[in-house]
C-alpha cells in the first residue's frame, strides 16, 4: 500500500502555478511585515514628538505666566511708589525678569511648534504606511484565494494590490 497523501489534496508537482503563487504569497508577507514595522515605528514617533511638544508647551505657559506676574509687579510698584529711588531697583529687576521670561517663552513657543510639526509629519508618514499595509494585506489575501478557487485572476489582483501598497508605503519614506 503505497499511497501518497498531499497537503490538503494539493501537490506542488501537479500545480506549478500554485507553487509560484505560494512563493508570491511568501514575498508579499515579507513586504507586509516590513511595512507593518515601519507603520508602528512612525506611530510611536508621532506619540513621542507630541509628548515632547506638550512638555514644551507647559514650560511656555509657565514662562508666560511669570512674565505676566513680573509685569503686574512693575505696574503695582509704579502705581504705589512715589519715591523712585526706593522702587527703582525693584522695578528694574522685575522689568529685566519680565523681558527674560518673555524671550524664553518666545523661544519655547518656537520649539513647541517645531515638535508639533514633527508629530504631524510622523502621523502623515504613518498614515501612508497604514494604507500600504492594508493594500499589502489585501494582496496577500487575494493571492491566497487562488488555492481555494484555482482562478488565475486572484493572484493578478493580488499583485496589483501589492504594487499599490508598496508604492504608497515608499511615499511614507519620501514625506
């Protein structure tokens, strides 16, 4: 009794097209895993940049409040004091601190906006990788449908979807 039992009734020697499609599916899977990793990395980068931006915005707000407090102090001293020799040094110090806090807050605002821009860029890149990932998954599924249907148009659709997915994913690197 010498019976040969193939895997799922499918023998690669009897179906060379199926063998090539199996290799195609494996190659698509490799591309899919690479694009998925890049997508996850970009989402993580976007969160990281947004967290940094939020931290800098918090510092910006603190500096703006300090600047305002120094301004209130100067206004109060000028309103209450008539002897400039007594209030002059305090006004000068408060004015210098106010100017320093104003400059620091302006610098922090620029830094926070730059971090926000980095986060937005990472999100744009991640979106492209996500779209590419979805099309690669579709290409994998469509190509695999050949094994159930033995219809040659499924791998063709799978290749088209895969090429679109790869093209969109590549633009994620170019953004």
